[in-house]
């Protein structure tokens, strides 16, 4: 296992998302597939910025694929953008929801 893989699993464990499971190689359970059989678009809307980095309002665009996989792309002006892949939307909410201060807003 690479140093990056070990680091990533440690970060997921710290966030409460790493749960060893032989079927999913330690990721957060099975994805919950959407029934549309097409990618669904959403954005993250943040009401309060706890970190002081991402600001408020629309902070990221996302897509949920039919198998439940989620891709999230940050779009905060003045901050370098980044794109991350998550096992499912529950993982996105766990990491970025900030106890209800950030909502997933579905476009499709």
C-alpha cells in the first residue's frame, strides 16, 4: 500500500468514514444508486463558513453517477479549485455538511 493510500485511509478514519469491510475495501458502505440511470447534478450551498476559506452561498458543483459515486468540484472565487471523488453523497454530507450549515441542492 502506498504512503498516499495509507494517508488517505487515515484521513477517512479520522473523519469517521473508514469502516473496514471486505466488500468495499474499507470505504463507507455500498453506494445507493440513483434510479434515473443518468448522472444527477447538484451544488453545495453553504450558509455559514466555519473554516473562513470557502465563503458562503454556492461553493461547489457536483455530479452523482448512477452507481452512487459523487464528484465534487470547488468553485470559490480567489481560492484554488479542487475536484474530489466520493463513494456516495452520504460521504460528501459527512465531510462538508458542517452540521447542516451546508446543503446539497439538487438541480436534476
